[in-house]
């Protein structure tokens, strides 16, 4: 299987960025599936790179944003739609997620990207209805992300 590399966020002013380590997907050997997470947040991350960031979003100010990109490579590859990078968040694309209060705005996407990787993209906003400026800021940071 081709090696998997983490997404790399640019550290724009006001953003904290980082990434976890490549490891086997839960419950399967690395020869079948590997995964790695990267994050960018306007507040210091208080959770693991691939965890739903409950502790981080609980401290987000209303203008705060947390982005996560989890890449995985699986054999056989799941049939998912392809995505031209970067994804683009719009107010209409915001959803909720079980276990996260509806007082936070949430964006989520799962699609095939690059050379056989699947990307899980998450954005968490410090308010249920992020401002246009917040969405633009999140999209600007996502646009810096390199998928190596």
C-alpha cells in the first residue's frame, strides 16, 4: 500500500496547527487501513488530533474555529465520491453531529481525494450560525492545506 502522509495546514496568523502520527485504523491491521489527522484551530487544541474536539470547542469564543482533516488509505477502497481539494464551506453545508451541542456550527465531509486517500473534513464553529467572516476564514485556512 502507498504510504500515507498527514495533511499540512499553513500556520496563518492566529491559527494553531499540528498533526498526529500515521497509525492503523481502529480494529484492523495497518496493511488494510492507515489513518492520520491534522488540525488547525484559532484556540489551542485541548484534544488529540483525531478526536472530536469536545474540550477545545467548549472553550471556543463565538468567533472561534477548529478544523480537522483525517486522511485514510484503505484496501479495498470504499466507494465514495471524489472531491477536488480544497473543500468549500457554505452556510448551507453546515450540519450537526451527535454528541456536539447544537450551539456550535459543524461542517462535515467524507470523500475520496488525491491518489486513493479518503478525507474526513470537519469544521467546528464557536456559534451555531457562523458569520460570513468566520466561514471565509475557515475556507482560507482550508485552502492552505497541502495533501502530501
